[in-house]
C-alpha cells in the first residue's frame, strides 16, 4: 500500500496486535475535508457487511479477497462532534473501515466486508519534542473515544492513528485502541504512553 510522504521528523510507531500477532498497513493522509463515497464509472458504492462469510458463492460465484478500506463519513461526523463538544475543535477526526473486498471473476467489486474501524486524528502542537504533552493528548483522545455511542463496522476493535503536526514536521502514532485503553487503565500517563508504545517495536 502506498504510504503518504511526510516532511521533516517522522516517527512511526507500529504496535503488534496481541491477539493475532500482526498489524495491517496504514496511510496517514492529511485531513482536509470529510471523506465521501463517490460513484465511479456509474457504479453505486458497495455496501459494507460485517464479515467475509456474508458473501455467498452461490449468488456471486468465486471471490478473490483483497484488503481494502472504506470511508465512513457519518461515523466521522459523529466522532468529530464528540471532540467539538469536548472543546477539542482543533482535532481533525476521520473514521475508516478496514477489511476485504470480494472481487468477482470479471474484476468487479461485489461487496466490502469490514473487519474493524480505524480512527485517524490530526492535531497541531507547539513542540514535537514535548513527549509528556503528546502523551497526555493521546490520553485525552482516548477519553473522548470512550464516549462513542454508535456501532462501528467490523467485529474487531480497530486502531488509533494519530498525526501530530508542528510546522512542516510530523510525528505519527499507530496503535490498537485496546492497547491505549489498557495502558491508561494501568495508570500510564504522559510520556509513559509513548514510551510504552515504542517498547513494542
């Protein structure tokens, strides 16, 4: 998967899922507007289902499964509203379903099966070297995300992707949301959150 380019200092933290021992690729595009699902070549956007087992070979023939993502504009708007209500209006939020496309023999995409929902958050900071501040910002994000009162696509808890920006420099964090919540429940705060994540590399 093509990764976005970042200028200056880039720190990429990849946390291994304890349950399955693997992570999935991630892009950190700049959040400039709410993503929408558009029609391509007259094809109506495909429906999101929960698991790949919902695809019927009898109805669609053989499927080739490819990793894919789908934007979630409605969920993104609802989560953004939670941040706005928490007076964290400078945090830009995007939710995205990660899963598999069922691709028919003729190359058309029959359906998308969601495995999890990943949440991306972008925020500008004064000092990327202030790890204590960055850690507490992740703590604040986690507290807001706990207030999500909607069913997100996919049976698995997804990842939290954070992009901290300072001028032309960025620092990016990619971690399972469960790992963040577990660290917080264990009393980890501030720079300790970043230290805990980096120790898994």
